[in-house]
């Protein structure tokens, strides 16, 4: 009788232990191993920021009576805002990411100054402005999961214009050209949610020297000139990623 009771007790303990083990198996599952973020894909986005830089007007007239190569102005500051959109694609290999990005922005970049000797009258106003800025760049960088740090460089395009005004004659002349230059910079991008990422970027833009021929206005004309222009751009943006694996 005692042996039967012991056997029955052991059987009950075995069933209880087995039931507890099965319950634990049903209620606990180990979390999956984390998978690194993948930046491969294409994106469209919105960006905005500000720019500052420098410009200078230099006489460029081959007629001996007008001289050649004399500065019409000292270097002067230009600045303004920009806002626009971007389109690009990236490809990730291990921790390296390479891509291409094109953006175009409306800008309010402009600055003005006055004539310097030997040119007169000093009251004449010289202005340089940009209506839009477009960059086509390669991006190459290193990624830590959702962070992407990169260097970037390529071509820059802009509508560069000048306004020339004589307060004494109450008259102005203007002209503009589409010019090509180069750009280089650095940036950081972070994937903050599903298909969305945010970036902060710095670019140096050198638009070189643009020739403007003699510019007419109702009461006369202004000298032909070379106009130098550079920009330093800081902007932030938000991108939406297509076919971009998210975790």
C-alpha cells in the first residue's frame, strides 16, 4: 500500500513538472536577433536652409578706351534662403553606402555694393543675385544601422543675375545667365521612422566667373564685367524612401 502511494505521488509530481515546462515553452519565446538597417533604395524629399557667400564685379572690356581687368567693386557678401526638393538613390555594401542625388531649390541669395575708384559715380549700385540653385552630386559614406554619415561632391548649376542701378540717373540695367560650377560638402542622415529619414547637410558651391556683356539701360549703358560668385549652404531636409527595408 505504501509503495502504491509513493508511485502515485511520483507520477503526480512528474506530470506537474512536465505541465510547467510545457507552459513555459508556450509563454516564452526568445527575441529575434537584431538586423542592421539597409539604406539601399531611392528617395524623394524636401529641404530648406540658408546660404552666405561672396561676389565681386571686375571690368572685362577689350576696348582700350575702357581699360581691362580693373575691379569695379571690392568683394562683397551675398546671403539668402533656399527651399526645394531632392531625388536620389543609394546602394549599401556592408557598411559602405554609395549613391547619387539631385536637388533644385528656389533661392533669395543676393548682395550689393558700390563702385570703387577709378570708376564713378560711387553712388552706382552693383548687385549679384541667384534665382535658383541645382546640384547633381555623388554621395559616399559609412552607416551605423540608422545613421548615415557621408561626403558629397559634383556639379552645381545656377541662374546668376546682376542688377546695375544709377541713383543719379534713376535708371537700372539687368541681365542673367545660367552658369555651371562645382560643389562639395558633408552630411548626416538618420532613419527615424519606417520609410522616413532626416538629414543635415553643408555644401560649398563655387560658381566661378561669369561674363556679362555691356548692359543697356534707358539713359546709357554699363561696362561689361566678370562676376565671381561662391556660396556656403547649410540646409536640413526630410526624405521618403522607396523600397527601403525597415525594421
